[in-house]
C-alpha cells in the first residue's frame, strides 16, 4: 500500500484564499487560471508546505507561491546562501528580491511562515508588485499547525555514491562513464524546493562525465512514494520533459531517474545501496 499524501501545515488553506482570484487577475491578467502542481514541487509538500500556481499560457505570464510553516530554518538557509545581513524590521521580512529577464523571485519570513514567490512575464522590473503580493499572501496564511513526523525508509546515512555507485552506472553507460563523478546540484540561486528536499533528508544527484557532460540525474524523496497514488496532488511525470525518465518506489520512498540519452542497458535506482553485481542479477 502506498503511503498517504503528506499533511500540510496549513490544512484547508485554499489557493484562492492565499491569493484571491481578483488579485491573480490583476497581477497576471484576466485569462490566468490555476495550474496543476508538478512533480518538482513534491519536496515542498513533503515538507508540510503548500504550493499554488497560476498562469496565462497564451500571454506567457505565471505565478507560483510556495509556503512552509517551519520557516525559520528556511529563512536562515536563504540568508546564509546570499550572506544577507540587512534584515528588515517590518512584518514579512522581505530580503533578496531578485528580478531579471521579466521574472522576479521574492522570499520572506513572517513568524514561522516562510514564503517563496516566483513571477514571470509580469511588468515588475523592481519586484515591488511581487513583494506586495508576497506580503498579502503571508497576511492571508493562518498560523501553521505542527508538522507530522515523516514516514521514511531512508537510512540515516545517505550519499549519491551509495544510492547509485559509479561502478554500477558505468556498467550501463559504458565508456561514457570513464572518470565520471558526482557533483553538487547547487544552483546559482536559492530554491525552496531544493531546501525542502535537503531538510527532509532527500537526495538530488548528478553524475557527470570526465568532460562535464551530465550522464544521469536522480532524485530520492524520503517517504515520497505517495506521488504514485492516483489521488496524489501531483502527477508522477516530469515537468522538464527529460528524454528518458523512470519513477520507482523503494519502500516508502520515491525515486526518479533521468538521463539525457539512451543508456546501453536500463539503469535501476538502488536504494539504500546496491552493487554492479546485484544490479545485474535483477
């Protein structure tokens, strides 16, 4: 039996209560509509968070609001990431608003609530409107409920090389994996999804060839096998449309394996550990 979907720290909080329809229309345009959640937001839900998304695909505008209840740690990570020291004393501490190429991201903390707002295609070069929306959403959010403990079969010690040893990958990828190694998946900016995944003990691993080509990427979401349920809030498909992608359950955990090209033989995610010989025997 698949585990149940995670419980939000904001039970019953509807997206139209977080950001009213009139506000969405004012921000994105009257044709904007709610969007289904993507599998990439599963770590935020697993972190007892709430995710809401709207878009006008024809006009190219979009808005995504991610909210978590145990936000102090996220706030500390966010500020550590950017080495911020100029914290505001106002309600809803807005820090590090970033806008470029018609897109803005805003992060804020109010009490225990931490919010991430991503807007694209909006005329907001300084991020002022996006900040105002973030403050309004924080004001609309209730006090978070205590998060339920996670149910996970993940071991206490995890690493990319343990989950999928390089030698095992080399058996399937052939000469392309000669000299391959795992690298950090850190991006040039903070993302709540990645922070949530790390907080709940997950993995996001990239195996690069000796000439820095990505050979394999895989994600392990502890306690996340609920994403495979028919009644899941997300569909177990890749928003990025990877050329080759596979989803698997390992105990109560969920594993996604992505590869940019065709492997010589199918790769199978190993969790918590495996060897080339054990993989061949399956």
